């Protein structure tokens, strides 16, 4: 994509990963963007101001009192003229300041002055324990609730020699996220999508329950991407720790029966359905009203289960001919055969199938490896990519589906 005419404010905070920001600035510049860099004092200790000045051919600001143009206040001019703001790397410190509105240097002042309508992306980079700290998690939740897009860090060997999450995302992934954000056309304007996400939870007693490993990341990525493309989204969410996507109409549920009820209530008003939730196939036949106690000498317990409603199959049975529907199939064997059977059984237009045993695919990871299978037998096997990228492919496919079943 050509970024010609797009103005990007690149914020760089004090991480060893700041050296990669120079590559980000270079790549964005080569794509035609007008890049303006704002560095924290700590960032300038890692990569010098002259580097960014040479790469962007623009003044580089580090001090709130620097005013390259005496006719305009620098932080207001930068913040209000940007088509997109990117903070990469984003340290735990800068995320905390962003979440709580602290503006004590040039970069944070720019960020606080950025209009809420301007896309704001952050690419975190920090030690694993800092990334996993509850304070960082809460700050990210606050930012995402405001519509900030987080480019998740990767895992690997960190500068501190620890191994784990916290590594700055690849430069190519960060640049792709910028391009995807600036290049998103409102192709789903006028559409109202019903998206299911997360795991259902079936209680055994007031303490225990049956559930699965779904994190909800795929469904939430789909909801966020659909909103970016102009759609109205009703997100029926099972159990997940994710913050709700900005502007989504969120309906929280716990059990499969609750999910079906919420979906049926939304069905008459939507134009399409994307069912990515991991719905429990069975529930305990009886739910105890007290905690089930362990009995002395009892080595085995027999648990009787009742079949849950098949949410997507029921939606497929009731949907109108013009409503398009996409389902998911998390499989461990006979992937394509099972997917083809489910398309017919659940009245789907398209199914997204993946082998959850593959590394980098399936539950509770940021990536996925899927194959799109259409009703007419067409297939598209995608390589491993982030769930955000997978969501773009799925919504591209959704946009191309015929509106009437008679066209197949």
C-alpha cells in the first residue's frame, strides 16, 4: 500500500528496542508517509536524534519547549495534524502515563493532545515480568477500552537475557498494522454483524465448572476489524479476560444456553453472523446448589452430561436467506472432511478450520493457522499469521459472499 500524503507521528520511548524504531521510520518513509518523530529523553539515550532526523527529513522533538515553527505550538501541531500516531516501542512507563493522562514531556504531551478520532497504535516492549504485571495489564485494558490498538509483543530472548513475552513485534508486523489501519475502507458500512467469541462455562456446582481453552482473541480481533471497516457489531462474548473492542455492543454470557438466547435476540436485526466462540457441546445434567464434597473411599465419580444446543446450527436454521454466516471448526483430525460436513449441517456460507494441535494455532495464542472453506468447495489455506491478520482475510471473504443463497 502507498502511504503517500499520510502524516504519521512516531513516538519512541526508552527501550533497547528503540533501535528498531529507526527501521520503522525508514519503512514508513519508503511507503510515502511523512513521518515525524517524538522521542522521550530515555529513548534518545538509545538512538540519537540525528538518526531520526536523517531518516524522516523532519525536525525531531524531545523537549516540550522546542518550537521549530514559532507560529504553531509543536505538540498541538504534531498531534492534530497526524493521520495516525504510533508508539513503538511502548514501555510499561509510557503505557502507564497514557492510561492515566500524564503529560510530562514532549511525547506524552503530544499523546494527550491527540484527537480521539485519530488512530493510535502502541507496540509494547519490556521485560516479561513487567509485561505480565497486573498494573500493565490494567493499563492496557484502559487504553484498549478507549480504542487504542495494541500490536502484541512476541516471545523470545530479551535484552536482559530472560526468555519470554515482551519482545517488540517484528518491524514488518508493525508497519503492516499501520498500513492496514490507514488503508481500511468502510467496506462494511451499513452492515450489522453478530459475532460470538470466547469460551462458554457450564457449572457443576457453585465452585466448579466445565469449560475449554478458548481465549476469545480470534472473535475480539474480528469484532475490532469489522468496526474499523464501518460495521455495527453485536459481540456475544463468553468467558475471556480481554477488554471489549471499542464501539462494540457487548453482551456477556456464561453458558451455551445463554449464548443461544442472546444470539437469537440479536438475529432479526443483523446482516451477518460470524460464530467463533468455543461453545461447550455438553453440560452437567444436574447442577448442585452446594459444593460437591470429596467422599472418603470414593475413587471414581460418574458425571452425567446433557447435550447443549448447537448455537451456530440453530442460527443457521433460523437465518433469513440474505443473511450470510461464517462458522469455525477447531479440529484435531480429518480437518477438511469435518469442515465440509459442518458447512451443510449448520447451513454456513463459509467455515474457518484449524488444527489446534499445530504450534502457533488454536487456543490462547496470538497467532493462528487456518483454512477457509467455502460452500462451493473452494479452499484457501493461510500460513501462520496473527489473529488480527486472519480477521482481515475472513472479513474480506465475508464481503465477497453472495447475498442470496440462490447464487451458489
